[in-house]
């Protein structure tokens, strides 16, 4: 068999040939890049799904905030009607109709994940309540909600509107008052 002569092309191919270890390392690097790209794509997909779910779940928040004024007005109408005696059966029927409308509205809001914050008598929580006033009331525990001025609402687990409340003042420490009331010996420091 005749021997083939090396061509320029053969020499170029031989020059480009790299050691197997270099090829294995390059292959591993490319594999790692591919795996990172796939992981990034999966993370992006999960974030997009969470974002879409959150948008769907809380999409009604603006509407819900606006409709709460209707609930407030129904509550005020009921309170005003209860202060006046019902003179006729029609008055009592009208009041019951407004109560029924309020119940239906609250049930409908509940169906969409909107629920009232039960604040009366609860410990004051600045993440749920907005204190509009403090009162002295020795009958109640300090730091508790004594009165609800305006109901607060949650949309699922998010605050839609804080409850506006009146809070019982914290009492000054009784022992601190006793110390100030007692005279100190002349050489003692207050």
C-alpha cells in the first residue's frame, strides 16, 4: 500500500486536536452551564406561577376596599335605626331588611376571602389595628381594644383595612408611683 503524504489539512486537524482530558473538562463545564440554565428557567417558571397566583388571589383588593364603605354605611344605618323606636311594623321590617342586606354583603365578602377583624376586647396589635384614641378604664386590661370605631378587614392573609380602635391606656407601674410618693433618707439618692 502506498503511503499517503501529509497534507496541509491533516496538519491543521492534528494541530486542533486537544488532549482527551481537556475535552472532558470542557464537556463538564458545558454540562454545568446547561444545568444552571435549566435551573434558572425552572426558578423563573415557579416565580411566574407564584406571581400569577398572587395576582389572581389579590386582584379584588381595590374593589373590596371600595365596597367596604357600603358595609360601613349599612352598619351606621342599623345603629341609627336601633336608637329610634320602631313605631310601625313597616319600620321593623325595614330595619330587618337592612340587617339582612348587611348579612348578605358580609357573606359575599367572606366567599371571596374577605373577613372582618374581631378587634373588640382583643390585645392591641399595630399590624391589625389603628389606635385613634386611648382611654382610662380600670375595669379593663391595659393595652386592649375598648371600642371599635371602624371595622377592619383582611383579604385572605393580607390586611385590607386596619380596624380603627380605642385602646385602654397602659397604667403607670404601681411600684414606680410608690417609690416617688415615699420620702428618701437624706443620704440616699432617689
